[in-house]
C-alpha cells in the first residue's frame, strides 16, 4: 500500500479533520523514529497514518477492544503487511495485543505524545508549534491536570524502545514541526 492509498483510506473513513491531523502527526513521528532506529520509514509511517482509521467506524467508548482491531482486520483483507496491522492493534492496549517489537512499542508511546504536543502548542501565546520547545513539553508532562487524555504512562513507555523521555519528546516535536502546515499549527 502506498502512502497516497493509505491517506485516501483515512479520508474515506475519518471525517473529523482533527483526527486526520492526529494520524498525520503520528505518521511523522513514526517515520522519524524509524530513521532514528534505522528501520523502514515507509512501513513505520503507514502504521502511524493508518492506526486510527477505524475510529469513526467503531464505538470505542462501548467496545474499546475493537478500536484498532477492526481497522487492522480491514487492512489485512487488503493485503497490508502484518508488521503494520500488528502495530495498529498494539497501539490500543484494550485489543489485548502485546507490544512485542520496536514498532509496536513505539506506536503505543507516540499515540499519546501527539496530543501532549498539540495541547502544549495551543497554550502558547502564539499557538505556533515552531515556538514550542522540548522543555515546554516536559514541563507540561509533569502537570497531571494538563491534557489528561495524553496518558503519561503510555508516553513514558518510550523508554521500552531504549530512548529517554527527553530524546523521545525532541524527536516527536521536530517531526511535528516539520509538518506544521499540514497540522495547522
């Protein structure tokens, strides 16, 4: 599956533009991490881009275990590589998929990091991601009442990949800053 085909699928199934931006941010960070780990950037990017493609198909509040699993099943029927579909399942611990390799551990941590970065940007006077620093994000990370949906334990699980929280945040921020126009930040 090409990136263009993946983005077309995302746009077919996800109508909320902020959700699409979250998937673009996840894609960007996953590609940056793949580069850092000398892994396949295309594969990692596709996992990030497609990870929430089923978010408007599944009622994840009633059946959280289906979010990620339904999308992964759809993608497998289209012939998408199991490396990608397993990563998509692993991003949501409610699916029961354990995180067994680097891509699966990375996507789990990245999923929540994007939200923390966006929230940290939106409280800046300029509301511009270019003005955000890793230190801003790390300070916000410590504030438990800030961006509560950005689960700190998931973000901190980046250490399972061998990265410190500081390095993970730097990589994530830089990746999102590089696509700031697509993100509207």
